[in-house]
């Protein structure tokens, strides 16, 4: 099976071609209807990234905005700096595809704040049940990541085991059970967490959970949504956002390079990492079988099935588009 035929091969946006000039889709005139659709896409992506185990990158792929988003990110470069120095606002907007980025970004922020607030409440009142859903989502996402590997080999299996073993060991460290509370750690968490946006199958919220700051960040979002904030809370949110911006513009390029040059190896390590990290969220903490255990298991299975069905729907959509495209040629 060739790369173009495999729906789980490296997405086109991850290739080196994503640094090429903006495709026509990024330069076509915008319409209010299109802008509204991009807001909806952003809300779906933000809501997905607010839930550990669901990838905003996967949602972006399904909704056909992934390649355009990554392309816009990569255009924060020297050419943009020259346009800024010239104060050519129209060219800046066109270069950055702001007609697309602004509504999408607004939607992402809205989805993150809204669902992030709900997630915090669920963790406060139904922790183990919520963890069960998270485990199901992450398990399904790990399977999706594994399926993106075209040909398995012994080195790739070893990479899964190494990634899983490392994550299992790391999640047991006392420092991650009680993570640092300083602003520097919030910044670092933003840098690492945002990089999941360009990795279909990997959730930013999952990374934040792994780092031990997910509940803290969602608590801030909940307070922000209810207009309950202080100067320190606002500063913390700002530091986190700066970390996200830094990661998006810097480390994300490293991840893109890894996926372009060592796609299967990177995916294998990530798959193992996700499976090993389930140790942190494992919801079965009481002995014996009771009604609560059955409910937790049911939630885990349903969450796993939901992500796999979402992935199946996305693959079917991609196949339909390919058929239509080939018919048009």
C-alpha cells in the first residue's frame, strides 16, 4: 500500500512541503458562512483538546482544516517580519491567512474554556468515573496512532516498549504526583502541551494530565468563565498562553521534522508513551466487583468505542473525497 493510499500515513501537512507558499485555499476570498464554519471547527477542536485522549489535531483532519492551520503556523517567519517592519497590514493578513486563523482561533479558545470548565467540575465530583472515560479515550487514540504506522518491525515494537516503559516509570515519580507550582512550570506545560495540536491522535489535555497540571488549568478556566479571577490567576493564564505560543512557534517545528523524517518511529514511541501513561489515570482502585466497578468499565468501553467510531467516520469521509477527486480528474 502506498503512502497516498494509507489513511494512517503521515498527513500531508507534516511534510516539508508545508513550508511552501500558501495554497490557493488559504488565499480565496472569505465569506461570512465560511467564517462561521471555521468558528465551529475551532470550537470542536478546542473541546477535543480539553478532554484527555481526544486530539484536536484529529478533529482538524476530519474537518479538513488541519493542513491549512499548520501552513499558517509555519508562515511565522522572516517574510512576516519584513511585512511587519513595512507595516503592510493587508499583506500581513494575507500572508498569515488571518481570515481563517482568527475565527478558528476564537472557536478553539471558546471550546477550551467552556469544556475545560465542565471537565474541572467532573473531576471534582466524579473523579474515577471521569478517569475511566479518559482511559478509554487514550486507549482508542493509542490504537489510532499505532494504525498510522505502515509497516511494523521489531525495532518499532521495541520503540513502543521503550516509550511505554519510560512513561510508566515517569508517571510514578513523586515530582509528577505533586508537580511544581511555579509560573515556570505552567509556562513549560504550555510549551509541551500545545505541541499535541499538530499530532493527530495525541491530546494536549492528555499531556497536561501527564504533567500533573490539567486539573489546575481547567480550574483557572472555570474561574475565568465565571468571572472569578484575581491578578495572580490572570497572570498564570497569561504565562500558560505564552508557553503555548512559544511551543507552537518553536518546538512544533521539531515535531514536524521528526514526523517528516522518522514518522513510524515517532508514532511508535508516542503510542507506547500513551499506553504507559494510563498508569496515572487507571480508575480501578478498589478490590472486588461491584456496581461502581461495572459502571467504570462500561464508561471505559463506551469512550473507547466512541473515538474509534469517530476515526472510522473520518476515514470514510476521506475515502469519499478521494473518490470524488479521482472522478473529477
